[in-house]
């Protein structure tokens, strides 16, 4: 009888399967990043086609037929070579799969690349089922030519003749006539595990393993991600986008260390606009009132200390604003402008410990500190603010954390037109027996006076395993509620949140790393969640190596309105990351 991998509770299963170890990163000359190499799955015993498990259960050795970006097509083929099936439950939840049938390959890829558990679907239904169950992550493109677009490497196709395969390359593109050649990775099809397919007049032609397209067209459609990577500037080796703000569905700004980039068409991001004398500024927040009124804040390191900085863009160039710099050092981490033009920046300052810092913008030339020195949280000499969101001149929120007894705890601060004041802030609900943990807030968005989201993370040790999970809180006008939590398959944490309405809320960050128990690498990927008015839904996006998002901007609440998320690599700042999604 085939071996079944039992499904234990989701949290415990995740603790066994996934770790927080980050892989080594490899780069090509010119700061071009290599394509992602997906690790072998954690349920495999060994790094090659689960051969140890497969042989122990079937008496037949498994072999690699072909491979793309670490995704292995394996044999022997159940239909072509009379290879035996081994049924495996390879995700914490979801449908069991048979090695080495074609759906097993595709669903294994969708789990490792997009964190999507296996759904019950034969080869002919993989595309439609995954698109229906995960509409925020995938689009289904009908194979009728109407879309006038090419598939991409990493897309999945379904055949009406009960087959499915993974596109690994699209070559010989003819953009006038819509012609190309597709290279496919497949199981239980070709003996080599790979084949080609003709793309003619914007349609994938022929049946499976029909490179000449002489048979009837049987491909029903292909599965492609809703989110996609946009080209962004990389002016130096110190790149990493930290924040983004959008003026419209076609215009947005993103900033980072010595870097500001702008799009006016929603697709093309311009070169770095920061003048040479400000390239040492580490910009951490950005807010735009108009195309000629953009403010960014951060810090600069000089003479052994950090000093808060602020820049303004007037439509043609960036220039420095006057700013208060209290204490021995000062940092600004976020800036936000409300509906009436009121702008606040927040961070912290070193004044006999780390204290919260609030700076108010006069709208023209200067930021001025208020309520200085702002008091520490009781019992702490380390209280810091990480983000701010302004609704109006009498309603704004800031978030961050304080440290007490070497542990971090979340804080929220509310402005009502007079002074800023601390608000009672809940802490995460922990598993039984866990008492030592850290928790910080990194993002906040005010939608209305009774509709505010704050996001961050909490972490704790479970035996020898570090568990890191997102943390979200909602303000209903009187108190914070933590009953609705985003629960990513791979764990992780949230760094930013933005919203266009109460049911169009997006939060971004970084997943935990995924690895395997037979060797090979581990890596993390960008994390995206959408709150739809009822619960948080995880959205998976394309990724290369160990990337993360630091900020997000939502332009509207209508279907297909753009969303931008920005970031880079977690432990390496050699390139920037901008992705665009669409409201679904």
C-alpha cells in the first residue's frame, strides 16, 4: 500500500517543514540576479526525485528526466514506462498527489513557487481550478487569441486531453503576428520530461507533445500570475526601495537609500532623480500631494551619528528642507499627508535612551519637532516609531515598538488635534506555554476614524525553532481588535499596509524561508495579503531569490486598479524590486 504522509496540525506541520534560514545569494556580473532556484520539496527524502521514499515503497528507483530552475520532472512515467504510483500528501493541507503524474509536477511547482496547497484537479482542470480558488494570485488566459499576449516562463497550461505542463521558456517571439515557440516541462508525457509547443496567432496550437501543431488544438488556457515585476533603476550597490506612494493609477514615487524613482505611465520607472549631494541620504518614507509637491524623509550618517533629513521635490528637482534634529542622533522612518494637506513624519531620537520623535511639516520649507522629549513607554528606555498615517489635521496614527526586559512589544500612538498620546495596544495571542517573544509594528493605514489597520510581526522560540508570524490589528473607533490575523503558509512578517477602502486593504512583507530535509537551499519570498472586508487572503507573487517588500501603495478599490509594492533583497542591497498587482 502506498505510503501516506499524515497531516498534523497546520502550525506544527509548518514548524517541521519550514525554517528561517536564508540561502547564500549568487549574482552575475552587472548586478543581474540569477533566476530563482526552487529548493527540492521538504517532503522528499533526498534531493533527487524523492528516490529514497519512492524506492522504499515501490521497489523502483525514481530518476530526474529534466529540470528547470530546480523544479524536477521525474520518472518512471506511470503511463509510458509502467512506473508505479506513490500517493503523497505533500502540503499541510490539500489533495494527495501521485508521483509521477503530470498534476504532481505542476502542483508541486505551484506550492514551492506560490505557496499554494494542492487542489483536487486533473490535468485538464488545473488552470481553471487554481484560477478560481486563487483569483488574487492567478489569472486564467483563454487559449482563443483574444488576449493578444504571450505566455511567460513559469506559467502553467492545461490540455482538454487531461494533461498539464509548465512553460519554461518562450522564444522566437513575433510581436506582429503573435508567433513563438514554447518549451515545456512535463511528467508522464515525453520520455525526456520536456517538449515544445507552437504558439501561432496568439494561440497555443496542437495537442500534448505535438511540436508541429498538426493535431487539433486542445489547450484550454494558461495560468499566469496577477502580479508582475517592473524594471526599476539600480544606480549603485546600495539599493533597496523602502517606501512607495501613488498619486493616481499611472503616477507613483518610490524611494530608498540615495534613490528616488518616478513613474508617470504606471509601467516605466525613471532613473534616479536624487542630486549627487544627497546620495548619502537613506530615505525611508515618501508622501506626494501632487506631481510638484513630494516629500521624503530619512536619515544621514555623519561624524559617527545619524541625523534626520527631509527632501522636497518641486516638479523638477529635490532640495533639502529645514528639520529639527534633537538628541545625539535622530531618525525619521515614515511620513504621511492627510486630506487637508497636513503632513507628519515620525521616527525616534537618542536622548538618554531612544524616544519617539514627531515632526510636523509647515507645507513649504521646514519640519519642526513637537512634544519633545516625548516620553518613553513606562518601564522602557527604548521606544521607537516606525510608521505614520494621517487622515486629517485632527486624526493621525503612528506605530512602532518599545523594549522592556530585552523583549520588544508593539505600541500605537494617536493624534486628535491636540497632542499625541499612547493608546492601549494588544499583544499577540501565543501558543500555550510560550511566554518569551518579540513583537513590533511596522505599518499603519487610517481609512476612516473608525477604520485603521496596523501590521507587523511576532516571533518566539518553539524548542530550537524560531517561529515568525505576521501580526495585524484593527481599530474600530474605540479599541484595537486582533481577531482577524493573516496566516501565511510559510510564516513571515509584515512591513507595510495601505488601503483604498475598508474591503481593499493590502499588507506586504516577507515570508519565512522554505527548504527541504534532504539538503539543498532555503530562501524566502515577498509576502502579500489582501483584506477583503471579512478575512485576510494570501496572494503569491513572482520572486527571484531572497526578496522582500518594504512598502505598498493602493490606487483604488475598483477591479484591476493598480497596486505597487517595493523592496529588494533582505540581506543584500544590490538591486531594487518593484512589482505591480491589480485589485481583484
